[in-house]
């Protein structure tokens, strides 16, 4: 009758119209091999005629999957973890996967609690997001589901990990400074117990070696902070007054360096060109001058990790540490030396 709400079409309706059992209709709709071609065609035609849309839960029961994945992060601050999570969530949404997000806040006990929770919800797979690029202990061997590690690699070569290529990222920064005609390049970075700091220092060293140039002074290592950048600037400009470029291991350090250099009468980029790292836009675009910096493309990294989790769920894992390319974002803190 007009005005009566029609009920949802069920797989039973499809089976009835096609003249087959519900089990046969299910097999036909899910592409199982043990269904005759003529029967499959009849079922598919019936489903099309009835505009049948399989229920997500029913699909999951038939396939053994819940279409749900877990995102487990240890980055309580979210500075690096959030872009990775956004990229992953975007890929999962495009794949019609529900996402459960858990923040372990760097606590191993909390992490184990969330792992038990995610397993109890029968997630199909898991992405583990680290708080730094330092390798972390593998949890894969104890889990019955695929795991992909993002930003921080697993310490097991059998796992699938995606990390930014900090060595090449530092190389991009150094080659840019060289292209600007800078030849006396110094380096200020974070604590040496961070892999990121060591990798970025190595990238600088390799690029300078390729150019046949020495680094100016020793690498200055301290906190990932503007305060350290200011303090390091005072030390560097006192000991190496002829320096004409500085590659900083983070945008915070670079912002502090620029502030202290200006207070000492050094112009950026006229006297000293400065490159940061991270492309943290709250700093890189607001620093005066705006900061040339290296972007780790973390959303792309997260999206790629999610796509590889899809493959792992389908039994096509790609073990190993995959290093994702960074990109250089050029702003006003660098310019050709010859133009001044």
C-alpha cells in the first residue's frame, strides 16, 4: 500500500527469487568457486532486481572478517602521531573499514591492555604508531592478526614497517644549501640518543662529503627546543663567526636559532641561511623569516601503512623496513648567497 514503509531486502528474498537455497545464494554473492556459472548469474540477477545490499555484519561472518582495524599509538603529544593517524584513517575510510583508536601514552602496561581489548573486538589488523623513529619491540609474534608499524619501525625484520627516510631528508636540506651557494654549513640538532638526530647528522655528512666540503665545527646536540636553538646559536656564532648556513634538526631548534642570530645582528638569510626539519607549520610559517624545512610526509606514510595492512590482511605482507621519501619546503629563510 502507498505510504507503507518497505522492509529491507534480505538474502532470503534473493534466494527465493533465484530459486536456490540461502547457502547457495551466499556462496554466489561472495564469489565462492563451488557454484555453477548459470546459478551464480541467476543469483546476481535476482540481487540486482531487488537492489540487495549485503549487511556489513553478514559479509563479515561470511568472510571471517569484521571490517574493523585497530590504530594503537604511543605518541601522547600527537605532534608526529596525529598526521600518521589521519593518513591511515583516510585510507581505512576509503576502504570502508571501521577504526578503533587507542592511545597507550608510551605506557607498556596500557599498551597490553589495549591489545587485549582490540583482540576481543576481533579487529582484522593493527597499525602501531611510534612516538619517535627509534625501533620498538615487536608485538607481532604474539598476535593472531597482521600488524604494520608506522613512524617507529619494529625491531624484527620479519615485520612490516614504514619510517621517514631521515638520511635522505637531511641530504635534501644540505643539497639545497649548497645550491644556494653556501659553503660553510653547520649543524644543530637534538639528543644523540634519538635515531632521528643521528640519521639527520649522517645525511648532512654524506651530502657534504659528496660536495668535497667539511662541516663547520662539531655537531651541536641538545634538546628539541627553541631554548636549545637560542643557546646553540650563541655558541656557534662565537666559535664559528664565518658560518653562512645552518641545518637544524627540528623546526623548534631553527626558530630559536633565528631569534638568537637576529639579536646578535646576523641577518637571515642574508648572512646565514637556515633550514629546519618537520614542517611544523605553527612554527615554520610563523617564524620570521618563514622557515625552509623538511617535511616527512607523515600523512602519506600513514596512508601507505594502511594500504599495506590491507595487503597483509589478504595474505600479501611486505616484510622489512620501508623508508618513505621526505620533501623540502622552501620558504624565506634560505636564498642564494650571490644575491646579497
